[in-house]
C-alpha cells in the first residue's frame, strides 16, 4: 500500500488497517518461530506498512499536510 493510498483513507479506516497490520505481523512472527514462514521478506514489508500508517496518523494529529 502506497502512502498516497493510505492518505486517501479516513482516520477510522487507518486505525482499522493499523490493527490488521499488527495482527498480520504477529502471525508472521509466529509462523517464523514455528519454521512455517516461506518468505522472510514479509516481516519487513509489514513493519514498513505499520510505519507508514503511523506516520500519516501523526501528520493528521499535528495538522501537517
């Protein structure tokens, strides 16, 4: 998901997406620990997604952009 796509969502949708991303990260880490994760690049991808969402939420909180 690109930053422009994230910015087009409202705050409630962003919070829902953030919760889903945290859940996805938890599941990926669980699969990694049980040796069932095939693609290890999924974990950094989800972390970046979480960071993008948090950044845009913070921008809105500060009134930037």
